[in-house]
């Protein structure tokens, strides 16, 4: 299950999506989220889904990878769908015990499951196609105006980059610790909820120790390389907008306006 978590992983490539400026991709993710929550009907959802499918195809990210990323969140997705299915008011279709399934509940459940799945896929595409360093530089550039009010933009961007970068590392470390504990007879899959929670303690202790050790090693490595924050820092690759970035941003604005208009009319 842990190996299925792909948040923070970067899949190198030379596709049109990979070549976009990270600032463009960050803006487009915000545009995509706003459009997704502005969709109000079948047509608007279809437009958003078509845009997401186009990005997936252009990025050449395998559907198997996207499907694996959904597995750890499947319980939340299904639970959200069930809550909308049974607790939505409207025209009754089926009634049993204390539950009533309405026509509106079916539509709400389908749209909510679709919305959450599309939201996860769309946001994961950002990390799949953007390296952590490029993502940090892009985020820092976008937040540069906040420096005027003394917001530590570089430090915030660096912390987010490090957090994303170490998610796959910590997942791999956790998987190794669990396999080692299972080899020693530990059982994480049977018993009551409290027993399974107690069984996780032998995992958490070495994981915390390993995390602190990695953090200390990273701090020493940064100090050895004379890292002193963002002041005077140079970059190997400076971010420069290309024609494709401007075209994509204009397309994103048109896409958002179209979805909002469709949602306004309930389509």
C-alpha cells in the first residue's frame, strides 16, 4: 500500500507538459481547481475531464501510475460518495431501514467521487511533471511580491520543496521498517483497531529517529555548501517564459471562463 503513494515523485520526460515553466503549471493548477469547483453540470464536468485527459496524454504519464496513486485514498473517496448518496434530499428512489436513496443523491455521489478523483489527479500531475528544484524556483518567483512585507518567501518555498522531496524517501523507509518488523513476527493486519494502532509503535520510533538523522545530514550538507538562504543565490537554470507558456496561460483563462459560464447556466 505504501508503495502506491506517489505524491512528490517526479517522472522525468521531454513532453510539452514537462517543458512548461513551473510558474505556468502552478497557475494552471489553481485555474484547474477553481474550474473544477465551478463546474455545475454534466457538460462543464465533461469539459474539465477532457482538459485533464489532454494533460495526461501530453505528459505521457501512464494510467497505471495514476490508478496506483488513487488506491491509498480510495476509502475517503468511497466514504464521501456514500455520505452524499444516503444523506441528500430529493426524489426518493429506494428506501430501506433508515436509509433513503434519492435521485439527487445519486447525482451528488457520482459528481463528488468524480470531483475528488479529478482533483487528486490534477494536483498530482504537477509533481509528476515538475522537478522539486523547478517547483521551488517557480513558487518563489510567484511569491516574490510578498517579500515587500517581509514574508520569508525563499525559506517557505525551500521547506515545501524539501517536504515534497522527502515524502517518497520516508515512504520507502517506512516500507523497509515494516518488512523488517514482519520478518521478526510483527502483525499489522489483524486484531482490533487498538491492537493494530499499538503495533505501529515499533515502526514510528525508528522512523522518527531516521527522519531526524536525515534532517541533520541535510543541514550539514547545506552548510558545507555555504547555503545562506535566498540573498544573492544564483540558479543553474533561470526561469524564462516561452511562447508556449503564454499560449497555455491564455488557453487556461479561456478554459476557466468557459467552465464558469457553463456552471452559471447549470450545464
